[in-house]
């Protein structure tokens, strides 16, 4: 009998697509480029790192490296949401931007789990707190994450790797 391979729901296109949809709905009618979405996705998940509401995901050590792998995950999620007409891609002289469609808010409002409600809350908080941030300001924030990550790494290294 063959085994059925189960795909993890974590960081799947569906999960990242729903998070992206929540972010785009929170900033609507604005559109965002992919790099803003990468930063905002991290901030939605780890809002506690920037003195916001409690983070959606557990604050595991060395989580700051997530920013380096997040872009491809978010792109796949955007494409899934575009295939369902929940996100639209706009082309301008600055490149691609993404915007929630008119049906995105109604789609999200049909979801009512505790996690989704917290996700929408964090997306609203990120939109209100960082919605007008430039890429340069978000990059400075990322550099502060990297400094924090380096400090964590050095602490583990000095402990002989026993901090894990």
C-alpha cells in the first residue's frame, strides 16, 4: 500500500497567501511591492520584536534569518491569491506592485478562527505603524534585527553551542 504524502500547512502558498491578503487588505487602497510585503509579513508574525502586540508565532531563537527565505514563499502565496482573483498585480515604472481586489475583504471576513482574527489585527497594526515606511527605513529595521541575531549567535557560540 502506497503512502500518502501530507504537505505541511506551515509556510505553504496558502498560509503565506492569506497573510499577504490580510496585509494588502489592511493597507487598501494602497498597493505594495514585494519587498514591502516581505518586511510586513515578518512584522505581522513577529510584532513583539518591534514592541507591538504579542507575536503570532513563537519567538524562537535565530528567527531573524527568516527574512532571507521569505521572498519566494510570499511570491508563491501572491500567485495563489492572484489565481483566485483576490490580489491583482499592477505594473508601473517602479516595477510590480500588488493590491487587494474588491472581493479580498469579503473573503477574509468569512474566516473567523482565533488565528485569523489575530492575523487581521496584526496586519492592521503593521499597516498603521509601518504603512508609510520607505524601503530604506525597513532596511534599517532589518539591520537592527541582524544585530540582534548576531548577538544571539555569539551568545550561543560562547556557551559552547549549549544554548540550543
